[in-house]
């Protein structure tokens, strides 16, 4: 029983990491109608940016900011110079999926000669241990949970109470109508890629922090868990992605305790397949992109 209690604690950390990644991924899809399969590679690239900043003697928390900034700028540039031109030419949805897959492969292969195959880890102390019953977490893991909670509250405030959030929801629901009503949809989309790119970069860093080590191959695993949570909650639904992250995070960690840690990604992928078969619309049925935020 103690093993499952400990796994529940790790699940709290896991769902925090997944929530940051999944919300960014699902917002990209909800507003731009773009399934960005290069998302995981942007995450791992940002993790390496934080690694090199940390290796220079800077604390990983500053490295986290550097990773988030890199993710924001990199995602913005990917959309502006790669994805947007294809979309303007009328490339189909499946065509854009193939484009993003190609981008993912190019990023991985460009990154490989720079970082190598080997695993690396951040040079940062994990801090003291905090115990609550059978749950034992490091102060860094508690901080990751806190960062995720703050970010989810900020995303909620952005979507519900700001002009940008309202413009994002309008653009997601009907970009042509939003444009005709005077909403600068291109600026909104640019802002979306910057915000979701920052979430992507931040997620990559906290995911790497929560691991003993990481390598370039982890990018695919990051994508699977984020995609599973986004699909489980309902594609294009930020609140659904949060719910999906809770389920995926807890189930994968509990399954690791019952089975083997090496199969956590297999469990996440299995959940993704089951959702696609049994309830493809997700837990929060999509009434239009970001409809649940209204």
C-alpha cells in the first residue's frame, strides 16, 4: 500500500508536468487548427537550452525561464515561416500533420550532432524532502506542482477575463467572422504561438527536471503524454487538457507501481488509443475550439 501512496505523490508531479504541456498543445490546435507533431521536439530542445544555461553555472530556475523564452520564439518562428505558408496555400489537415512530422524529424536530426546520443541531467540540488503520510517529494517537485497550479490559473484568467482571451476564443470559433468584426486575427495567432510555445518550453524543462536524466529521444515520449491528455480531455479544450493531465499523470504512475516504470509511456499510448476508439470527442465534447472557456 505504501508503494501506491508514494506513486500517487509522483502522479501529482507527473500530472503537473503533463498539464503544462497538454494545455499548450491543445490551445495550439484549438485556435490554429494545427496538430503540431513537432511539439515534443520543441520541448526537448528547450530542455537542452536550460541544460546549457545551467551547465554555465546558472541555477536551473533561471534556465527554466530561458527554456520558456526559447520555446516561445522557436514556436513563433516555426509557425510564421513553416506552418503559416503551407496553410495559406490551402494545405489539407493531413498535409499539415505530415509537414509537422517532417519538422519534428528535422529538429531531432539537427539537434543530434549538437547534443549527442548520451543522457544528461541538470546540475542542481533536489532540495530537502517533504513527507505527508506515505508521500515523499523533493522541494523541487513541490515547486513544479506550484508552477503548474499558477500557470493553470493564469491560463484561466487569460481566457476568461482578458481582451486577448476573448479575441482568442472568437478566432478559434470563427476566424473569418472574427476578422470581419475587426479582430486582428493574425496578431492573435502570433500571440497564441508565443504563449503556447512558452508553455511548451517550460513543460520540456520541468519534465527533464522530474527525470533523473534526459536525452534527445525523450521528445517522442513528451509528445505522447501531452497528446494523450489533450485527446482524453477533448481536442481544443484547455480545461479538458487539465482533466486529462490529472488522469494520465495518476494512472501512469500507479501503473508503474503495479507493473514497471518502463511501461509508463505504453500506458499513456494505450489510453490514447482507447479514447480514440471509445470516445474520440474526449471527456469534454468539443462544441467548437475553446468553447469550454466561454
